[in-house]
């Protein structure tokens, strides 16, 4: 068997259930949920810095800051869970490498028992994405346009973070979003993530892609459009800042 290929294989439905069962078990009370894991790994995969397992594993398992470590039943179980986590992360990387526009967050691929559970999953994904950014925050600074006073590519890419920040409840001074507004923002997440991925390609030493002939399949908000939070301000001067 080609080991490198096996490490890039996406998890089967049964393997996803296996990983989720471990993460939500009583032994791992501080571990991420599967929704959080998807958001967290997405940020790490598309970002400017390669983050090693020794850095992200404590975050996934919730073992930082003196939190109790999960009780693995054996060395074999630890190796199995690590294999599933690495494959999950690598399979996301393969999606972006092969076709960034095909990416879909896990909440768009899952079914939920209630609307509240679904909204929780979306918020959890967004918060975990931000957590992934914070893990190497200094490296993410260029995307906020801190080095681009003329409002060029940096500003445009910073706007791509807006939907994720809003869904995570990052903008503390904005009012609570309406259901219709959250729906619009949720539909923007996949495209926003693809845009962020493309912003970081030069930083990773990867040649920019050729312009895609695909038409956008989801709603997009321009930086001069009204902000979806309802403030009446332009998006770039409100939640897109």
C-alpha cells in the first residue's frame, strides 16, 4: 500500500463516527467536537504557516492549560486516533490543492436533529476557525491589511473573514443577527474560505492559480455593499473591518 496516499484518504462515514465517538466520550470532555475540528483544521490548512501535530494536538484534545488529558485505553488506540486526525487534516489539504472551489464546511454536509443544533454547529465551526488563526496569529496579520494602507489585496481578503467572524459572534458591538442574515453569511463561508486560501498561496511559496472559469455558486458581499448585520454602514466600515 502507498502509505502517503493512505494518509491523504478522506475518512469514511464509519471512521467519522469512530472519531466523533472518541471526541465526545467522557474520557475526552475537553476535546473538540467534529464541527469544531473541521473549522480548526480548515484554518490551519489554508493559513500561512505549517502547524505541526505537537502544536495542534493539545488544542484538539483540550489538554492545554492544565486540563486533564484523555485516557487512551492503549498505545494502539492513541495511534488509531492520531491516524484519523492526520487523515482528516490531510484530506482537507487535498481538497484545496485540487479544487478549492469544491470545499464545503462540515455543517453543509451534515444533517442535524434541530435548527438550534444546526446553528450551534455553524457557530462552533466559526469559533474553531478563529481559534486556528489565533494559534499563529502573528503570521495571519498580513490578511488584515496592516501592511496595505492603500486598501488593496489585503483589505479585500480581510473582508473574506467577515462572515466567519460574524457567525462566531466576534463582533461584540453588533446586534444579534436575524435568521435570514445568518443564512446569507453561512452561504458565504465556503467562498470566503477559498478566497482566504488563495490569499496565502504566495506566502506558502505556491504559484497563484489561473483564473477560474467557474461562476460563483454562492452569494458574495462587496466591500461597499451594506453590511448584513443591519447597521446601515458599508460592509468594509463595519463587520468587514
